[in-house]
C-alpha cells in the first residue's frame, strides 16, 4: 500500500514539473526583463547621483549644515532603496535560473525538491516585482525632493563645455557694451567738432577731458574682454571629465573666480563710462 502511494506522487510531480516549467518559463523571462529594467532605471540614476553627491560633499565648506545635511540624508535613503531594488532582482534571478535549468533538463532528478522549487518560484514571482516596484517609486519620489532642494539653493554642477558656453554669452554681452562705449565716444567727438571747429583752446580741452578718459576706459574694456575670451578658450580646451560645483558655501575654483573677477571689473568700468558720458553732456552748455 505504501508503494502504491509513492509511485503516483512521483508521477504527479514529474507531470507537474514538465508542464509547469514549459509554461512558466516564458512568463518568467518577461518578469525577469521587467525587473531588470526597473533595476536599470533606479541604479542607473543612482550611479550618476552617487558621483554628483560624493563630489558635492567634498567641495562644500559646510557639509554639516543645511542644505547639505538634508541632501545627505536623502542620499542615504536612496542608496538603501537602490540596493533593495537590486536585491529583489537577484532574489528572483536565483530561483529563475533554477527553474530555467529545470525546464532544459530531459528528466527531473529529484521531483519532490523540484516541485518545491516551482512552488517557491510561484510565490516569489507574485511577491518580488511589487516590492521592487514600490522601492523604485519611493526612490524617485526622494530623488524629486533631492532635486527640489538643489534647485531652491542654487546648487548645480557645470562641465567645461557648459562654462565655455556661459563665458561666450558673457563675451557677447560685453562686446555689445564695448560697441555702446564706442558710440558714446563717437557722439561726443562729433559734438566737439561742431562746438569747437578749431579743436583748440582751454574750453575745448576741458570739454575733451571726459572724452579722453572715456577712450581710455574703452581700451581697458577691450583688454578685459580679451581676457574673458582667453578664459573661454581655456574652458573649451579643458578636461571634459572635470566638473565645477556652484552653491552656498562651496569652495570657488580659481578659474571660475578669475572669470568672475573680470566680469566684475567690466561692470565697474562700464559704470565709470556712463558717468564720464554724463560728465561730458553735463559740461556742454544747454542750447
């Protein structure tokens, strides 16, 4: 009687295994691909974030203060979630590979154990994808919080190409300003020729003094724009893997500080040019 019980069980196990493995392997492949895609989305993003965050925390002077403490806290939570996403996929993979191997075998060696494996797989395929998906959703919610803090505090990272482009925009602006100063000088000289055709006399030289100073300032601006263009060239030729961070209490890079100093000097020079223009037309008698 005992043997009659064992034989049907063995046959039942063999039959279930042959049918189940051939039917579920296609579904298993789809589930595995979906879980791998979720893992790729999360960990691909986290890989980039890890580089950004690690470098950011090294260049700030206040890693123990807001906003960096908040960013670091969110980063730690995201790291756990990213690891969780990988762990769930690996958990699934370990059973998936056994089921796949079973489906490729001609005859199951241990039917009872293999049946248990199928039951285990059946449970994991239901449990793991939703758990992984929930971790993924939570991860990207925290990522939005991280980015929102960055944005609110003006924290950003720029590459050499970005800096070259921004510097080029500044060059264009200041070339326009240089043209404006040139127009100032031209109008004043034209006015002087009309007022003092002989271009002589004390009154002429007094009137010409702010014009002369304006011309000198124009040359200074030309020189500073040339320096700005040199900075642009250095950024263009810089290491494409080098990034510079901006934000509160972040240590300034010398090349960026030098560019900012040039722009500040240009702004001051332009202010002085407008004052000289005012001085000139203020000296001119009203007609």
